[in-house]
C-alpha cells in the first residue's frame, strides 16, 4: 500500500482481560476495589508528606512525587478497563487510543527517571551524609523532578509522532485491555518490522539507561552499607530494600513488554496488569508499612484531625 490517506479506522476494539462473562463480573469487582485503594493510598501519602513538617525533606518530597505519578500511571488504563468489563463490545476511539499511548509512556518515563532520582538521593544520604543537605537542596530536588517530567514528555511525544502518522486501514482488534503500543503498531497497514525495532530501541534506551543507573547507585549504596558497622546501617538497609523492591516490580514487567518482548499474550496481559495496577498499589503499601516516619506521621495526622476532641 502506498500513499494516500488510509487512516480510515476511527476506533479500535479491545478484547479486554477475559472473554468469560462470569470472570468479568468478578474482575470488575476486584479491580474496582484495587483502584479505590490505589487512589486513596497514594493520596494519603501525598497528604501526609505535604501537611507534616517532620516529613519535609528531599526523600519524602520525592516519595510524594512518586505517589502522584503512580496514581496517574494507574489512571491511564484502569478506569477504562473497569468500565469496559460490563460492556459487550469494548471499543476505544482513535483519539482515546493515541492519548492512552501518549500518557502511558509519558508517565512511565517520568516514573523511571524518578526512581533513578530517588536512588541518587539515597546514594547521597548514605555515602555522603555530611553533605546531604547541601547536595540535595530544595532547588536541586525540584530540578531533578523537572528533569524527570521533561524526559517523560519527550519520550512520549517521540512515540506519538511515530505512531499517529501510521496508516490504519483494516484490522482494528487489540487483544489487551488498553491500547498497548506494540499491539497497535501491529495493526498498521505496512511492514511494521522496522517500526517495531525503532520502538523497542526508543523504549529500550530510556529503560536500560535508567536500569543501569539504578544498579550502579544501589551497588554503591549496598557496598557502603555492608562495610560500615554503624548503627544507622540496618535502617539504611531497610530503606534501600524498600526502594529496590519498588524498582523491581516496576522495571521487570516494563523491560519484558517493551525492550525484550516475549510475545506470549497471556503473559503480556499479566505484566501489563502488574505494572499498571499492582506497582501503583504496592508502592504506598511498601513505603508506609516499612517506614517508621510515615507511620508516625499517620498517627499524628489521625490524632490531630480526627480525634481532636480528646487530646
Ligand atoms: C515534588 O517535589 C517537589 C520538590 O522537589 C515538591 O516541592 C513537590 O511538592 C513534590 N510534589 C508533590 C506532589 O508532592
């Protein structure tokens, strides 16, 4: 096919997570509850960190930013998936599909860079404790947050430019619960092989660079922590294991979807659910349950605002 405007597809059909009617009812209830916890959990973290001055430090500002990003990461795909469960034919408009691709990649890009920034913050705190507040001042911290949003926007825009021009003329069925970029590219009426490679390279560069930076900083941190026998070591270790867990549950699914795609449909769906639902859900859980400061802040918050009448 050559030339001409072949973008005649105005909507795509999503197959969703499952075809079984009964299972969809169950999934509807489960994901509705999970999404409620994702939004409220992340909002609680942001609220605690902004209102409690004990938590006004770079580490917690970054954590609040991560919660903000997590909430939107899930909101790009989950509400649509939930509202689609009861529907017989699940469709998404062309524009809707393009915006899902744009926002999913933008937010995921921000999250990746933010995780690197958080690792750098821990590196400075643990390996250069005396200079922590001069290195990670508010200005630098805000600058790093700004860089992560810029990276996300550039990354997503480059994808959008790539894909919006593709000729979509025939097939329009996507075997997933959202417009996942690799699946949408396969629908284009041209040999999508080169594009596949380009896309993997684009996602790969961002993901792999971030992953390597993370590995380097956590290696530094861990060797530093393990060598020192100071009393702070075990606390530092517990903070870092929380961070590393979060990194793993976000990066591993992303790497296997976009960088080294396995092309096994049920596994791809599982990984997509994992990073769009479970990562945003687990982040607040991991940080709040493992962090004494946050738990104390929660206690202060409850006693200040909810039980004010009996001091
Ligand atoms: C993100 O971090 C900046 C400081 O680096 C902070 O001022 C801002 O409040 C944070 N955003 C959220 C949503 O907490």
